[in-house]
């Protein structure tokens, strides 16, 4: 599709919610609900700008922190009966008045659909453009029988109740899932409605379709996001893994140090990490620890686990290159696990850089994979199990 199109995402998010107070910024897996939609839009390759329309200062603050622009919505179009189209038109009017900005296409993204990913947004936009449609929306394939109550009894809506055709024999139908709508801006401004002209459908997989309406929907979303994140992590691992290299402090440990009265230092390690690494060792996968730490506890722990270690390293990347060259292992087939600034070069150089959950922001932003476990609290067990699963599949 043409890359010169100006495509604007608008995410309406009111402050008032009767069913779930503060719903749009309620935490879901430690992140405000609206942040999921903002991130999906920001990561979509087709989207030029992302704006949140809100009447709430807290939502505005959180949205800006998540990387979105914010348009403050007037009270008269912020009630629970105000149509979303009113918020969309307000943003477009403000952009025209203040910036003379006229996007070619608008994407209306719901902040209550946290399972939506950037590829879904790109897919709806591509469907609109490729089909030369005026409007498009996301949906799932629908095979169910719908009914309504009548005075004379229940009657079928999308079927004759006297006929029960097999699934494969039924007419193809789609259920609007409420996640993504897109339309050509000029047509929308004329019609003032999200559906106009020739409308196209983009089919989303059912497992990414969930609208947060009731409190229990957060529990469903929590489980679905766990599965989605795990699948994404597994896909980020190299196809051919040749070695696992690890930092020590903040990876094997929780980055704390215990100082005894006699000046000796001790650290806390996780036995589950040790078991995970021992399982990896049995596969024959080379393991290596690279540390700047001079404390003898590093070599003591590695000696117990039977893992080669190079400590007291002032510059990790040359040491990693030297070890990999001598072992005959290409850097692009190495997984490196780190947590701090001195791990950045190695993380950027190898095939798969991994950060523990409590790594510094610079490492978190560069890593291919961010583990759900903190250093010293099962991070190495987590990456070990992921690698074992990949090796077994291969």
C-alpha cells in the first residue's frame, strides 16, 4: 500500500465509567488499560500520529507518558450517551483549526480492546486501501445461531429454526468485535458516521477479541495477555541457538549484596535458576558467565553449577567476542541475558538480547525479550525453559 498516506489514530477515552470506575486507566498486568491501545498504534507501521481524546486529566497524563498526543474533549460531548463519532469529529476540527492538518485516513481505536496488536491495525488499514473501500472494521468469523423473543415464542434471526445446516454449509457471517474502525476522512466528515460507502471487513483471530465491559473481563484479559506475551517471546528466540551467555549480578542475583562484619560479601541466588541451567547443560548447549564483579562469590557459584565464568571484566563486548571466536560460535546464534548499562553492547551485538524484568530502562528498551521474572527470582529458570522448548521443537 502507499506509504505517503497520512493516517491518524484517534483513541476516545472518557473519564466516567459506571460499570468499572476508572476503567480506562485501571491496571492490567501492571499497565494502564489505555496504554495497550496506544502502544499498538505507535508500533503500527501505517500510522502517522496517535491522539487520545479525553475529558479526564489523569487519562491525559497517562496517555502522554505512554507516547500519545492528547486532545481535551469538551464536557458536552463527554457523557455516556455521546456518540464516539462526536469525539472523532472534535479532534479533526481542532487539528484543522490549529494546524491545518488533514489526514487522509482515520483509525478509530477502542481502548477497551487490550489484545489488539499493531498488525491488526495495519491489517484493517490495508484492507481499506487495497479494497478501495470508504470504511472498514475488524470482525471475527461467526457461526452461531441468533434468536429473539417474540410474543408467539422465540424466532431465529439469522436462520430458519426449522433448518439446522452444518457449519460448513452456512452462509459466511462476521461479528463486529468493536476493536478497530477505519475510514477515509472526507467521507467521514460528510456522513458523520463510521460506516459509509463501500465497507470492507478485516478478519481478526478470535483469540485476540475481547472488550473490557465487566470486571471479570479484566481476569480474562490477564490470562489472554499472558498467553499472547509468551507466544511473542517464543517467536523472538533465534531459530538456531548455539549458546547462552549471562551476566551475574542482577541476573543470577537480585542485585543486592550482604556485607558481613569481617568485610566478606554474600549474595542471594535462586535454586530454581540453578535447576533450569542444569537442564540446559544436559542438552549440550554451551553456557558462559561474563561479569565485571571481582567478588569470589561469582566464581564459587559458577563452579558449583559447572558453568565457565570470566569475572573482573572491565569491557564485556571484547571479552564476549573473544570467547565466541575461540568457541567457534557466531554472535548471531548467542542469547545474552543482562540487566544493566554495561550489558548494553552485548545485548545489541548478539542474535537475541534478553533483559530481566527489573533491568534498567535502557536495557529494557533494547532487549529482544523482556522476561516476566526479576533477576535472582527465577529469570534464568524462565529463559532456560523457553530455550528448552525451542530446542525440543527443533
